[in-house]
């Protein structure tokens, strides 16, 4: 049963619902990619699909626009997949359960993927409608944006003729982006020795944190479940009767983790109550510290006596927790040139402990190349001090502000004509693909925009219906401008 069929604009929401019904997490975009190819085939549009599943669809100009400058429409097809603890949906295999509440669309128990499913829906609705006046349109839809912009980095754009790019991967109506940070991913691994330990197992779960996008929300002061768990463990792994048995939190390096789980083994029976009290005291301090930003934060401790299991040695348990505590997290520096803009930050998005050791995955961002280089060096040297290994992948360039931009000038003028006010032009700390594509297409003029989407990358994500309609009408006016 269709949920969005009565919403306007019908074509946009019809395609958006199709997209939501197709699983499309990062690295598993084949189904949504093939859906885009089938769309192009059915309408006899020129298309390209590469081995990574990036897709480009081209529609020639409508009558009267043959001499107008081509426009590139751009977005990404993958989404961040998060779900609530009580949600049993397999987001690799199942579509989303959409619901409408007033002016908002959300998904029951999961992220919505409005970032960036709405861009794909906008583009398909435009390409599908032969009544729309437009120049040559080139829709570039990339994979793996949410895990380091790997699709944009690899895509061949040699067939494109456009020098104007409308990136539809922003989440605030009336705010247009003209610059963004660059960044990369980091993977810190530490080998750990284990042995058989018998004692009382304490399972610690942190949950209920607000989380969010590590670029957009990094300045909100929200708690990072992985970092906070390391604080708790720091306060209890202080004696050689406590051993680390499990430590797992977060799913994406660019999402501020909302939950984390750890298990410790207390070897001495008479120490259990003392260790539990230390955990509860550390959790109490954290709850007081983050009462405003993470009001629903909770810490649960379950006790299982008489356990015998493989656990990390005391020395390596201490070393692992100390490494996490020593590595930086959060805002490193604010911009010296733009008020209230984060210049450099990093986010410990994922922790996993397995047979080989512990793995820490970070998302690094900076609008200053030298600052990013320095942050990478800092992580490397701290890691090596703990005999850990640091690797860096998926580096992407910052998108530099273009002083003279006809596209920006036209978009400001059209917005003011339609809505009686000028849009705000901003730089953003989060990464968008404009910087990568500008490096591939000489002289590319880019702007990023989109409708209101709130709490992206979290299970509270919701998309404004009315804003989606306004921004679609705005896009149509932008592409009709000669």
C-alpha cells in the first residue's frame, strides 16, 4: 500500500516512495542503481552505469532551450542505515516503513534516507516530465557518498557538457552552500592479547543519546557513545582483576554514535559490587554533564556470575582504553575567517573488538588542508605511541568558495523573486561532492541546496512535505533560467 500517494508534488513523492522501498545502504547500491538504469531505458534516455554502480542519465534540451547552457543535477543514492534497538528490520534487505505526521515524512524505527533520496526523487521527477522547460540535463547519481564519497572520486564524467552543477544534498531550505570542508576516514587498529578468564561478567550498555551527522551536528556538543563508554571503562579498569571482553559501538564513521556496548570480567568476586558502583558513578557524572544535549541518555548494567570466557589481558585492556582516551574527538578548531563555522573536527564513529584486537574508525574533516594534514599526523603519532596502526583512506578535497558565480547570482535572484527574501549563502563543515566534481570538470560552478530535513543520520530523521514542494518549484525555475 502506497503511503505518499496523496502528497504534492505527486511525481516527486511517488519516486521517493519507490526509492524508500528499495534497500540502498552504502556499498550495497546495486538494486537502486539498476532501478535508475531501468528508469532511463523505459524513457529512452542516454545513460551510463559503471562498475561501482554510479549512474549518469542525460536528457537533451526541450524545444527552445537547445542553445541554453546544460545543467548538471547531482545527488547520491546511498543512505545511512540506523535503527532503534527494538527495530528488527534488516536494512540490507528490506524497504522502509514510511509514515506521515502532519507536514513530515519519517520511517518507523529507522533512518529515512531523505539524505539523499530526495535529490534522486527530484531528478527523476524532472527527467520524467516532458512538459518541463529545460536545457540539456545531466543527472549524476553517485554511490558510497556516506562512507567517504568514493563514488564521486571514481566516476568518469568525460561525457558531461555542463559547467553548472546543482547539488541537491543540503538539508535546510533557504540556506545554500557555496563551500564545504574536505576530509578523509581513519582506521586505527590495535592488536590485543587474550586469555581465558573466569569471573563475573558485567555487561554495560549506553543508549538514548541524540547522535547525528558528524559534520552538521558536531558543534552541538552532543555526547559520543563510544567516547563516553571509554570514560566509564577508564574508571573501572584500574585493577588487575578487571578484563575487557567486548566493546562495540556505532555503525558509520560519519555518524555520532548513539549507542555503545561493553563487557568486562571481574575476576575477584569481592570486587563486583565496587566495580558496579564505579560504573554507576561514572554514568551519573556523564548524565549530569550531557543533561541538555542528551536528555534520554541511559546506562544499564547487567550482571552474570560464573562466566568463563576469552578476554583481553589486563595490560592490553588498559592500553586499549588509554588509546581511545588519548585520541582526540570532536571540534579541534573553529574557523578564523567565518563566524560560527567549524574548521577542523573528527568523530569516533565506530568501535569494534574481535579476535585480532580493537578497531577505531574516525571521520576527519577540515576546510584547511594544512589542518587536516596536522590532524592525521596527530592521530598517527598517538597511535604509534600505543603500538597501534593508523591508516587513512578516501581523502576528498575541500570545495573552495568561488568569488564570481553566475549560477549563485541567478539562484539568489530567483529565490528572492519567488519568496520575497534572499537566501543565505554559507560554507558548511560537512562534506558534499562538489569539491571532487569541481576537480574533474574545469570551470565548474556549483551550488548545494535542498528542502528541510531534520535529524539526518538518526532514527528521528524527518522530511518536510511543504518544503519539499517549495524547493521542487524553485529547482524548476532555476533550470528554466536561460
